């Protein structure tokens, strides 16, 4: 019998609003990243999300206040921290991905 089980994790979402304050929909962290890219590409202003009742502006360069996104944008970070802790406790060597990223290639 396997000790490994699939934990179904629903990605957290935030509510996205356009510059007129109109609700556009719920977005998860991956969709939020795509929205930020689009905002930067179009130099759009006035878009924001609501996280835990707080308005968090998305700047025209795609940046946002990460402290205002607590509980939404830090899920993956918390998982990586748990993984590093488990690796250390089980005496695994540190990660060495050996992979280089090319920011000019959309396929990577």
C-alpha cells in the first residue's frame, strides 16, 4: 500500500476589477500572472484585485503589493518551504535543477 495520496488542492482566488470598478471574475494565481503580463504589455492602469476584503492595485508595470496578497500568492512558497524542510530532515542533497531559463522563449 502506498503512503502517497493525492491531496486535491483548490488554488485560492482573488476577485479582479477593471478601472471602472466592474467585477471581471475570480482568478487563481496562474491567471493572475497572465493578467499582470497583459497589464504590463498594454501599460494598463486602474486594475485591481480584492483579497480578504482589501483592494490591491496592479501597477501598469504588472507589479503588485505582495503583502496585500497574503494567503493568495504565497501558497507555492509555503509548499516549497515544506519541501526543503522535508529534504533537510531526510538528509537529501540540496536541489540542483541545472536548468537555465530563457525569458525570450514563450515555450519554457
